[in-house]
């Protein structure tokens, strides 16, 4: 298939582009390198030393013979996006090209507005480009499990049958997103559902859980292909951060009680889910929703698992509870359905000791690059304006106060 | 109370500002005159000869002694908005300052993106301004009944208790908006709900039905105060259009079967509902939703009522079914709750013969100003791009084809 990966220089996007390329698809990447820019802005960097995209793509060609074409530009620039889609005429567009960090969207008004405008306008542009240029193209859009929040009922895959006053209908599952970022994904979901209805587009909205891991079969071919491994308070995800904290003997920083339960998945399952969605497209007019995760854990359960794994490396990992910077339930019911991707053939990688082992190995290998200041949450949901400091300054401050 | 009316130069905004001013509140208007600009863009105008805002406000002061302060500017300009809120320190902000026409948002990509960015960013700016400057201020936000779409179950006021797999929760009512404009209001609703949750703001989200009428006690004091009366295919509302069509002997243009059922209300109830919301503010942290309409009608029922009323004026009004330009159910279940404003004291003006009579009188009085070209729908939901012509050209075209 001809597959265009928007945001293909990012964490999930890069792993996906390589996986699809190796599987024989004709892959192109569209990216504006915004993700790298945000690292500069925040004064943080990925644990792993990633290479510029042009180096990555050249190495991939040299190693495998597979060509990945790169289009540098911004999906909020409609002229650029439309001409790219016109050139490529893809069978599927995989859309990762959004600002994806909840804390980034909560820094202040500018970051909230930027996140919503960037994400909503990029997706609107894409919907119009598909409608006008390649109406049969399948949109595979990354959403998030965070769109649902933590309702006190089972979470279904996108839609729920509601019986009410003796009548019944299948309606979009009610959304209770927990940040301006998560809200942007809810806005996208509503826009996509509508575009499918009025124009007969095909779309799959993948409500992805929290991704962990960095090694896929493709990136492990050579270190030049290495993927991001983020652990900072803004773009880092929780399990990656715990492993790095354990590797350097830093307490595992649990926000609040740690009863926050979420869906998680291995990045090797992310890439497989994307291919399954592409190979089994939605019907014309259908806006299909898959919950893309494989296991549920509470944050405290993850911390305990990392603690046990670290002990095997001779590392003693303490658990430290920080006040949560978010406004969220710290203990709650959580049970989310996730069977549609399994039905299409997904065989999940579960978070066993062996995986934790490989995560710990990465963390240990690159531990010299760790900046402990980047662990500390600096963005508080209750503030309208967070004066975020570069992590090195934050680290010095924290150390002087005996926090780390 | 000190009440700031954003969008106070528009149809509902102007009537509301005068009503609140006459009731003794200290009223200010914020407006960027975008609504007047859109008339120029579309080549249409209100049936009634409205005056510039500065003339209206001066006349109001001369007639009543009540001062309404005007702040000219755009709510998407945060610096302007924040300094205005800082100057006024209002007890309540009534937010009408959005692009409010579904067909306008469906013209093409630019209009869709403009509508969503304009509405979402204006509301985000307002939420941040309230949080930072006047956190106890009550936000009274205009939403629309169109956020709900036409589900096959009863529509509740904002939230619904869902029983599912033996568990239960009260969740936001699922939304199925029918245009990029309606979507923008759904996005706003989610953003406001979240801001109330994290910052403890007070908000009332008024999901208003289709408004009809133009005469309130205040605007009838003098013709210089006259309100808008829109009948064009983009900004016109259905009942106003039918009355004008009847007044000039033009067929009443029903889209499709006419079984589309919606909630309606008299503009005199709009202004009273706004005051009721202001006088009974939401609690801190509460995002309250009221369905603001008084009666349900199908479009065909309205046409039949206007036909009967027109006969009393000696006018013979035919009903003409045009293909609907929208993607919508033409026959459907519709039953929406609307008791919360009644509980607060609203006494509805029902669409009786006497009201239709006054509407018909306005239509007959100004019928020389009618542009029949403005009746014809030129924006089709199924097109990604509608080449809209100024109404005079459209009229000539339609006449040449025997359509009118």
C-alpha cells in the first residue's frame, strides 16, 4: 500500500514508518520537526541520541534498500499538505502530526491555544485534502484513551448503546478529557465523525493508551535508527521514566496516590496496530474507533513492577509520592474494552519481566545522559500560567531544597 | 450587576444588552463588528435598517438615560480581551461573540477553519481571562441545541445518567453536531466543562434553540434601535424567512420533507433567559447546562402555520420543497427536555397567532427591501467547496431557470 505517515519523525511515527516500510509498503514521511523544537524550548532531550531525519532515512535505505520519501512541512499549512497529498495519492494516511503532551498544553494560555489550533486545524486540513483529492483514502488517526477520562462505567470502543426512558440509540461514548491536549483530540474525533458522515470518508480513530518501550525490530538494526526515549515531565511517559529513574538510583516519582489506572501498550504493538488498521480499512462513510492498548495498570502497580525488576540489576528503587500536578481522580473504577484490534489479529506483547529487562537495559546503557531535573513536574493544572524553567535550573533548585 | 455582553452588536446580543440595561444592570458591549462584515462578504443585508452601534447606544442613552459602554475589539485578541475584562471586572460575562451560522461554516475549508478557530480561541481566551482576572465571574455562554443532533432518545439538559453493564454514572450527553459551526460549539462546551473542573470557574452553557422575532420592548422604543431580521440562506433563521417569503408572495422554501424538528424560542425569551442565568449564577466549579427553547416544531409545521397566518393578510403562501442542502435526518424522533429555565421563572411567549401577526407586520412593513435571491440555499454540505454568488446574481440566475 502507499502509506503516508504524518509526524513520521516522532516517537510513534518513526517506529511506524520503519515497520511499514519493512513490511513492503511504500512509505512517505511528512514532518515539520516541531517535536525536536519543543525539546529545545523545554531544555530537555531524549535519553537516546537520535539522528536527524535525513540521516535516519539514508541509513534505512543503505541497510534495507527501502526508500522512504520525506516531505518537510506543516500540516496546518493547507497548500503544503494538499500538494503533498496530490503528489503521493496515498491509500492510507496515518496521522501522528499533533502536539501530543498533556503538560505542554497546560503550561499557559499560549500553549493551550497553540495545541488546540495546531491539532484541530491540521486535522481539518487533512479531512478537506482527502475529500478533494483522494476521497477513497483511509484516514488512520491517532486519538488517545485519555479522551474518555475515567467514567464510573465500562469504556466501550467509541460508541455506546444507551437505553433511556424506554428508547434506545447507539451514540458516541461521552468524553471527559483531562487536559487541553486531550480536549484537542476529542475535538478532532467529533470533526472526523462528521466528515465521514457528510462526505463518505473512511476513518479509523485509534484511541491509544500510554506507549512504552523504544526498541522495535527495525530500529534495532543499527544505532543510527534509534528511536526517542522521553522521560521529562512534559513529553516523558510514565513507564519509561520509572525505568530511567531506577537505572540511576533515583526514587520513582509517583504522582499522588498512584491509583490512576490507564491502558498501556508496547511500541511494538503500536506499529502492528497501525498496519492492521491500514490493511483492514474502514468502509466508506464509516468512522470506526479502536481502543489501542493491551493491558491496564495503575501507576503504583507499574512502580512496584519496576522496583522488582531493578532489584535484579542490583538497583534499589524507592517509590516517592509527589503531590499530583494534575486534576484527576487518584482512585477510580477503570475497565476499557479493547477487543477490535485483537479481532483483526493483534498478538499483544505483554509487560513481562523480559520486556522490563530490555527497557532497563536501555536506561542503564544511556544513563550518563540523564538529567535528573527533567523528572520534576513543573506544570500544575491548577495554574493558568506555569513559569517553567529549563530542567538544569530546576534540578539545581530541587537539589538545593533536598527534593532530589 | 455588572454584565459584559460579548457580541452585543449582533441579533441576540443587541436585544440582550438593551434588556439588561433597562432592568438596571450596568451593561457594556464588546464587539468587533464581524457580523456586519459577513453581510458585506455574502452580499446580503438584514431586512430591517439597523444603525451603527455608536448611533444605537447614543439613542439608547438619550431615550432612557442608561449608558452602555462599548469596547471595540476581537475576543481572539487576548491582550484586548484581558484588558477589557480588567477594566470592567464584570459579575457576569454573556458570550455571544462567535460565528453562529452553520451554512457559513460549510462554505469551504477556509470558512470551516475560521469558524472553529475563531469560536474556540475566543472562548479559550475568555476562560483564561476569567481565571486570571475575575475568577468569581459567571460565564454565561451561548451554545446551541444543534450540539445534540437528533438522537433516537430523549435529549437531557447537558448530562445523562447512563446505566451500563450493571454500573451507573452521570456523563456529558453525547453530541452529534451537524456542521463545522455546531462542532465548534461542542468543542467550546468540552473546554468550558474542563475549565470549571480544574479552576473552579462558574459557567452556564445555554443550548439555545432557533430564535425568531425581532421586536422586544426595548428595541420598539424607537426605530433607531431596531434589531436585525435576517432571512438569507446563510444567517437567516427559518421562521423569519418564511414570514418574509409570505409577505412578498414567494413560496415558503422548505428543505426536503420538512420533518426536521427543532426547539424554537421568541427573542423576548432569549433576553429573559440570559437575565435568569445571570441572576442565578452557577456555583464555583459548576458547568451547568440549560436547554434554552420553549416549543418544538417541525419545519413543515412552521410553514403551515405561516401559510394560515398569511391568509389573514390576504396573502397566498405556497409551500415549496427544495432538495435539502444539508446532511440531516428529514424525519426523526425529537424530544428535548427544557425545564431548568422554567424552574428559574421563565414564562414563555408561545408562537401564537398574535406573535406570527407581529412578525408578518415587520415583514410586510419592510418588504421593499427584500432580495429574493437571498432565499436560495447556495451552500451544500456535500461539497467541500461552494462557489457562493452574491444574492443578486443568484436571483438572476434562479429566475432565468424558472426556480423563482
